[in-house]
């Protein structure tokens, strides 16, 4: 049995490609999660941080891929 790896079976992607994809997915999930969390804030919470309901609506309606 040979221990050599055939060249067609090696990974030809840049070493960090998988990490970059993982980081992008993580950022997208965090945007989605935090925007949904904002919709549950109370009027008091919003007042404490200086946001209005319209600010929250604007942010919550953005798709997860938009910063």
C-alpha cells in the first residue's frame, strides 16, 4: 500500500480560505442574532442607549449580510 498522496487529492485552496468563510459566517450569524435581540428591547432599554423604535426597525430590517 502506498503512502503517497495523489496530487488530484490535495487541497489547492489558499490555506486561509476555510477560516475566512468561517469568520464571514460567524459575523453574519452575530448580525442576525443581535438584530433580532434588539427587537425585544423595552422602551427603557432604548432610552438608556439613546435609540428610538425607528432606529431599531431600520437596523432589524437589514439583511444579515449588510453591515
